[in-house]
């Protein structure tokens, strides 16, 4: 009894390879197969490039949030004063900060004074938000105290003011210039409240990587901010940093208990959760759309393989007459179609990874060819197009492309396997 050859035996690969490298005049690979190869390559490239940009944008957005803002903002509910005003300031801010630091997972708790003012240099003005903070706490903000992006001497913060690069550009300020800070809620006199105007030397210019932060934020020493905003002996809120910002919700209850009565909490997820959820929805929609493009490209394999089966009808009849099983014929043509999908996937992955790795020079070239202004940070929030390669994204693209390519290949391969050898040879 003849021994049945194992699946995907060497002779099956040999026949498939002969069909793949045969010239078109000999009934080999058709133009449709080349089109499907190019289509799969471009579709996988687009999928990986989109996933990389999506991951990079989210990582950059979250990094700028966590690197320049509080992970948790702790403040108090308002109480009505004798004058009938609602007071939300924190009198025992040192004690509250100390209690918050005892919560497991908290790395820093710093009191802040905040207020909105106008800054002026010569004839230029800009509306900004002032953060009153102590030097040691300012130096612990990675996006603010970054020596690679900052200009000036942050150690001199106690002698002046630190401003964002967008504010500096708006005013035309350099390190060492003196700017005026104007607050409408200034000194109270018998004739009402007069604006308070102080001049400060710009000792440090930071770039947090987010346009809205760099364009609207300045830092004053904590004691100076207390005096400027009439917050003597109090703070507006406590800025809390944690070890695992992505899991900040786990600490909310502990922070509320440590803060005491009237304590309220606002996490970075509360502030940016809507935007992050919108990103997730957009990611899912883009993945579905690009998956359809991969499917369309893979369907071209069917057209090319059907033409190959038609051209090789005589060969199929001869092979079947010689005793080749249906399964072997199916696997021969499955190899032909799957190889196209595999090769297109490999080329697409290579192009997608190269795009993600060299996105900065590529984008600089596009910006140069378009005459500049392609990326507007005032609209997109960040200064460049980020890309981050993640193994899971690449793996999902590979699995999707190979899975679709293999599935669509089965149908024309089965048609070849079920071809009647008598009918195949009748008109030859």
C-alpha cells in the first residue's frame, strides 16, 4: 500500500514555486497577483503607520499631561464667610499636604496658589494663568524642569518668574527681561479695588511640549504669589503626584480620607477623560476602516489565483491523472496565494516600521516641500507628529493581514483541487 505523503510536502512547495516564478507567457503569475501584492503591502503599511501615530499621539498627549500637571488636584468645598463670600482656600495647607504624602503611592503633594493675570512687555500683552509654587516642587515637574528644552537658570526661580515658551514668543521675551504682571484684583482702597502691577525678571523659560500649556502658563514663587493674589497664609489647592498615574482612581478614596472634611478631588482622568475616550473611539474606527482596505487588497489574491488555476488547468489534469490527491492540489495553490499575502505583509511591516522610526525626517521633508506650516500646534496641541511602535500593534496588523490572505486563498485553491481531470484534459 502506497504511503500517503505528509501535508505541505517538499514536492508541493516545488510545484508551487515553479508556478510562482513562471513567466506569464507560460501561464504563471498574472498581473492581478502583482496588484494584490502591492495592495497588501500598502494596506499593511497604512495600518501600521496609523497605529504607530495613534500610539505616539496618545503617549505624547498623556506624557505632557502627567509631566506638567498634577495627577490629582485636591481642593476644598466653599464656606460662606462673614462678608457673605464663598471661601475655597486651604488654611492648613502644610498639614493637608503632609497627610496626603502619607498615602501609599503618593510621591509628592505641593500647595499651589493660582490666578489669572495679564503680562506685559512694552506694547505686547498676553493673558496667562499664574501658578504659585515652591522651587523644590517646580523642579520635580519633568516637562517643566527639563534642561534640554528649558532656557535660563531654574535655580534662580526665587528671584523672578518662569514663563512658557509660547508666552515668551508672544511677548518677545528673552531670559533677563523684566515683564509686568497685572491683576485686576489688587489692592483694596477706600475708593475700591485698584489693579496690582508688579515687575518680575524672567529667569527661566520652559517648553512643556503642549501648545496650550506653553502659551498660557507662568510660575511665581509660592510666597510671592500669596502676596500678589491676596492669599496670605492660605493656598488654593494641593497638587498631588502619584507613582502610577494610569491607576490613579485606586487612590481617590484614600486621598479623600487623608484630606479630611470638605476635601474634593479632581484627577487628570477627570480633566482629560473625554478626550482620551474620543481617541479610543477614533482608534477603533480607523482600525476597522484600514482592516477593510487590507481585505480589499487580499481579495485581489482570489482574482490572481483564479487566473492561475485557469492557466494551469492542463497541469492540474495531468497531476491528478498521475495520482496527485485533491489535498495536494489544494495545498499547491494555497501556497501560491498565501505566499503573496505573506510577502506583502512582510514588505508592509517593513515599510510601516521604517515610517514610524524615521517619521521626523520624513515629516520635515513633507513640511519643506509644502512650504512649511503643515503642522499647526495651536490646533493640534503638540509641536510635532509623534509615532510609537508597539509590538501589539504590529502583531495585530500581521495577524489580520495573514489571516485574511490565508482565508481568501482557500476558495480558489479548493476549486482547483475539485477540478475534474477528464474535463481539464478534454480540450488540450
